[in-house]
């Protein structure tokens, strides 16, 4: 059974930094595509960053230059380092694992950036 558990969200001031973690069980972060998504109230869930099994990364324009996705295969964990945070980054952040046509989601972690 594949499970994803996010953590690391919280309240941070504008310009601050935070690192989100996603611990995966039942599958491998190294062998599958991993992604971070976010959803603000009233908005659709959107991609923030992703990493393929080969290590290629992709970022939303809003995340480029500020956010970094990484993984630790030994800990089977994916991270999202977020710097220079803005109020518009406020959202619930979700981790996703893709295995072929199947997608698995975590429960989400709330990030609130105060102005």
C-alpha cells in the first residue's frame, strides 16, 4: 500500500523560508515521478515542482528561482525547499507519486505566509 505523509508546513513571514517533507512508504521516490502541488482556497490544485526518476526537474513559473525539489533515496523522502516566500504562496501543499497511470496523494500540509 502506497502512503505519502507531508510535513513541515506552518506560518512564516514574507521573505522567509521553509522546507516541506514527504515521506513515502510502499514505493520508491527514486524510481517514480514525484511532485509537489498546491491548492489555495477557491483555486484548482496546481503543480509547483516535479522530479522524474532520472532526476529531471520541472517548476511552475511562480516557483522558479525560489523553490527547489529534491529527494533522499535512503530516507525515501522528497523535499520542497521554499525561499523568498510570498503571501500568494499560501496554500495547502500536497505531495504526489506517479506510477504509470496511477497517482497517489498525501493528505497535505498548510503553508501560510503573512504579509
